[in-house]
C-alpha cells in the first residue's frame, strides 16, 4: 500500500458549500416516496431566495456584457458535466427562440459534444482543456466568456477564465457558481447563486443545476430583450418554420395588428414567414422590402420602426 505522502491526492473540497452534507436529509435512505418528494421540494424552495441574492451580480455582469454584445460580440458559456450541458442547452435554444445566429451564443463543454450524452468528468481536471476552442474563436473585446461551475473550483473552467482574462484585448469574463468562491483573478466577475448543500451530498445536478438553468435563462433572455428580440412580451423574431411556430407567429401578428387569424396568415406569408416584418408591413403600410430595410437600419428593433416618423 502506498503511503499517503507518496501519493498525489486530489484537492480537498470539503469547504465547498455544494459538497457539504445537508443535515435535513441525513436519514434520506429511510424516507418513503412521499417523504422523498416533500424533502426535495422543500429544499428547492431555497433556490428562488438564492437567485434573489444574486440579482446585483447578475445585473453587473449583464451591464458589462451588453455594450459589446450589441456591437456584434458573442456570449460564450463553458463548463464541465451538468454545468457544461446546461450552457450548451441555453446556447442551443437562442437561435430558434430569437433568430439569433448560432455563433452569437456559444456553449463549450469539457470533452466536446460527446459529453452531452456520456460522462466525461475526467476532462474537467484539465485547466487548458478549453484553450484550443477559445483560441479558434479568436476572442475580441466585445465578447463575453461565462464559466459555469457549481462548486466554483473546476480546473477546466477556472483555467479557461484565467486564460481569457489575460488576453489583450480582454473579453468580459464571469464565473457562475453555486458556492462562494475564493478570490478570483482580476477581470473575472463572480456570479454566486448560493444554493447550499444538496439533498444527496455533492449531487449538483439538483439544486445547483436548477439554479444554474434559471440563471442562464435570466442572462440570455435579458440580453435578447435588450437586443430588441422581444416587443412587449412577444418573441417577434420568431420565423414560421413549422406548424407550431407558424401558429405562434400568426397570433403575434394578430395581437400587434388587430388582424383576424386568417388575415394574419396572409400577412405572415407576404412577409416571408417573419412575424416582425409582417407587423411592420401592416402597422406602417409598407412593402416587404421597405419594412426589411427599416428594420435593418433600426438594428432589428421593431419598436424603433413602429415609433419612427418619416418626413
């Protein structure tokens, strides 16, 4: 047997909040079905409070990201395991929801896309694991890199953030974690959603994973709203590419123009399937090409086109 002094031991993570034992679930193995459900749901109620406490940090991060993103910069998520999967999920949902090009919000996961289905947790220990992909992206000052790590200590994430924060020009850098983190290098903004110990010790796919999903929803949705991808509370950038989206787009056109359902489909077809273009055409009495030109000149913001008074 090797003496411990001669072995390379992993870092002691006992101090990490998400790794600590939850005294309320100490007898979980004896719980009935109803007791398991009640305990899990009781613990989940703490997530909303943790997100409330993180609101100033989320606000500060988005305030730093917004100017560059509106100039054409990218938001890049990176993480390992559950954190990485959640980042890839949020990035993949932006194009169909907001018609943003797929290279504007990007998700990187340790182990590559294969890790979305198969565990590649060993890859998270490489602090340089994301560097080749970040190098290939050619980071710019208008970009933002958000590392995601429930415990705030994943080498794959921290190594990538240190590398990105040392670039010149430097992108906006942030770390989304569910445990208080030790002092970060200069230039990395902390976004801590402290969800506390899990029902099953260290199982961060639970409270931490749920909180991470909610935080990413908040980040990407707020950024899309600020980028003009939403009018009132409607996803006006939706393009009718299947029956469900065609129905939704027609309802948006009807809501914003007062047209009947059948007439909304006619307007939608005349706009090439774009709800935003259809609304601009109907509300401003424009041909499709004119509406598209005005929207392009307004950076895609429907409110600017509808409010514009031409001399």
